[in-house]
């Protein structure tokens, strides 16, 4: 099985450069099954630091499952998976927790604690990591400004619009300054204008050197990204992973 390799990076000056360092994520003939049903089979993939990727495929093809494998929420049924250069099969619970702090995840359905204001929801990853949110107040304000939600800092999640919730989810995903951003259908519940705003934020993160992997079925969103940043499009088909053609 040929490995799908992605080594592109967009530097802060906008030039297309290459990095040959260790892979952020590496799949070697990975398979995953739910019970007796094989969802993924013989997936081989290397994601280089600072690259930008899309993951496509029909509903039920395994896009969310592949992201969960990257995040170590699931473990391969077969094959080898490495995250930040470490084989996940040899990692204990503490090792996995430490590695997850280097990964920011934007879930398809944004989950917040409805009784807490936005600032406290965004600070939860800091609390879980044992860091005092009060010492991060300035960074939190800058992050809220970056996603355009500074005026909504005291709002509770039920008071936010769909687009505001998605931007809040992205802010929470990057508050720990992760190296890898995973987003599962981040534009599924927002209009096109908000989709482009989310894309601009993701492109900015990539230009800062973050690796980005977005699962989406929205081909217009992919085309918009390809006009701004070097991207690779990966497609799940028949339980395997392929590089999509240039027809997108």
C-alpha cells in the first residue's frame, strides 16, 4: 500500500516551503473495525509539520473515525500509528494525555457547559492541564479578539449564534497553543460568510506553523482554501485513503 505523504508548508512570508522533519501523524497500514465491520483498512499516511489537509469522503466513510485515531480517542485494530514520533501502542494514559495537549480539536457538535460564561468555557483546557486561568487573562482576551468574540466574553453558550459557537470552539481548541489542529465538519452548521471567516482563522493558524487537518464534505470550502494556501486533499474511498485529484 502506497503511503500518502504531505510535506507542504506555507511560511509566514507566504512562500511555499518544505519541511523534512519528523511526521506529526503517521499511519502505517492502519485498520479500524467496529465489531466485525471494517471501516478503515490499510491506511498509510504521513502528515508533515506545518502542512494543511482536507479529508473528504461520503457520510459514514470514516472521516470522523480517522480524526479520532489522530487524537487517540480510538486505537487501531491493526497496523501502526505514531503521534509526534511515538508509537501509540506503547503509550500509557499519562503519555496520551500529554500528547493530546499538543492537539486542538474542533468537534462537529460544539459541546460547552451551558451554565458557564464563554471565558470560563474557553479556560477549561487550562484548568484540566493544571494551569491557573487567572494567569492567562491577557492571552484569553487576545484570543477572544482574534475570533471576534471579545464583546461576547460574558455570554453563556445558549446565547451564542451558530457561527459564534464555532468560533468559540476554535478558540478553545487553540488555547493550549497546539501543534496540530483537527476540525470535524466545522462549517456544517454555519452560512457561507461564516465558513469563509472560519477558513481565514484556520489559514492564519497554518501560517503560524500549525498542521491543520479538516474533515469536510463541502467542496466549495475546499476550493476556497486552495486559493489561499497550499493544501492536500485526502479522500476515503472503499475503506482506504487516497490523494484526491485536481478536479476539486
